[in-house]
C-alpha cells in the first residue's frame, strides 16, 4: 500500500464511493459550501473519513498547480490489479485495452476514462516506462480509475501472445493498418493495442497483432491522440455489440458522462 494525493470534485467523490481506494483525509477550500461540497462531506462521513478546511494557496500547493476545484484527498491504495485476476473477471466476449507505452499521465487518465465509458473489461500497461496512477492521471480520468481495473504487465509482447492462446483477437491500431476499424467484426473477444504518443506501436508488438486496423483521417491529419483513438475504437466496439444484442446495454457496460469535473 502507498499514500498519494488526488484532487478534483469527481475524482475525490469516486474515490470515496469506489472499492479500490481508501480515502484517509479530505481537505476542502475554506468558505466553499455548495451542493457538490455538501455531497462530498456526506460521502466522507458515511465512510468515516475526516474532513478539514484549508486556504486556496495550501490546496494549490498540494495539487501541484492542478485544477483541484477546492478539494484534495489523501488516499492509500494498491496501485495496480493483478493481470490474471482482471482476465478472469472479463466478460464474454472480452473487450480489453493494452497500451504499448504511454508518456503523459493525463493521456493515461483520459484513456482510462474512454475505456471505462465504453465498458472495457480492463486496461493493461507495460511494467516499465509508463506513468502510474498519479494524481494527474486520476484527475484526467474524472474518477474512472474506480470503474475499470488497471494492471501492469511485465512484457507487452508476451502478454499479447498469452491473450491469443486464450482465443482473444489481438488488434493493433496503426495508421498503416490495411482495414478500417469500423469494417472489422468487433463483437469477437478483442484486445486493442495502442502505441505511445508520437512513436506508435513498437515493431514487435505490431508483428504480434493478429490484424492492424486504421482510423481513417482527413487529409493533413497524421494521427490522433492516444486517448482519442482509444475512445473512437472502443465506442465502435460497444456500438457493434449493442447492435448485435438488440440494443440492450447491461449495467456493467453502462456509463454516464460526468462533465462536472471539467469545471474550474
């Protein structure tokens, strides 16, 4: 277990209500007493979490200059879940996300938010060279780290090979892919693999994929942000699966977009 700070209204509220984190303390801006703050105070009281007040300069310092919206929380957490445990809980057909590297914690948080919103069963990161579930990542996810399991894997290529043995299609997103992403049957068990910003998929990961798909872009645009590409692909997969099931959306795959955490 390790201790960390998170900030932002929605991120802190999700941490209070979520199973994977234990909030030890909530610090709120002096003088703020609106509806969202009252909601946070009530959630903290239910969990027996102490609440204190602090001036804005103190919250600014704790959040490292990030947009804290008047709320910072201290948490203890287990940073990542076990990959095998995540796979054992995946739905049938599985929908998984594998990042072959990511450089920016905010991009990681946004990718987690997209994956959770589309109902993915888990997101997997390389064991080295990628950011952890930092405060900036949690804030960018708008609390979605509480809604989807995130696991570290020792080796991306070895993990992809193990998924193929389990009957899961390993699909790489690549600008040079031979087929458009929305022309492929995404109702099968799928693990989508995305490369880091700028670099894209590494050679061995690309060669391990069963198929490379591309997101068609208008002339002059070379690529999409990692989190945006993940969202485009995953929501198409979700659309195809709902269409096949007659439009039904199970509770596990339902998600509402909360825009409150985007406010200053």
